[in-house]
C-alpha cells in the first residue's frame, strides 16, 4: 500500500477572496456565477444583463452564458 500526502490546502475560502479573484481575472464579481480554471483555459459562467444593467431571466432562472478564455 502506498501512502500519499496532499499539499496544504485551505479549509475554506472567504467570499471576499472569491470577489478579489474575480477582479484579478478582470471579471465583475456581481456577474460571475462560476469559474473553472484549467491548465490551458479558464471557463466562466456569467449572468447576462440588459443594457441598463438589470440581470436577465430565462425561464425560471437567470440568463447566463459560458465563455472560455485561453491561458497563455
């Protein structure tokens, strides 16, 4: 049997940290539903807004789009 040890990871991440990460990535935290980081790309699910800034709805939930941003 092989024993492995995980690298140190935080027990939890604060919402302030998540908002800071969004801003560092150039995203408005209020428009982000989710982020996935990969080795070669970042995928973000973003809420869609009307031109006057109101969040749009689609069916029973918010309207969203998924964008993929390459990492170079």
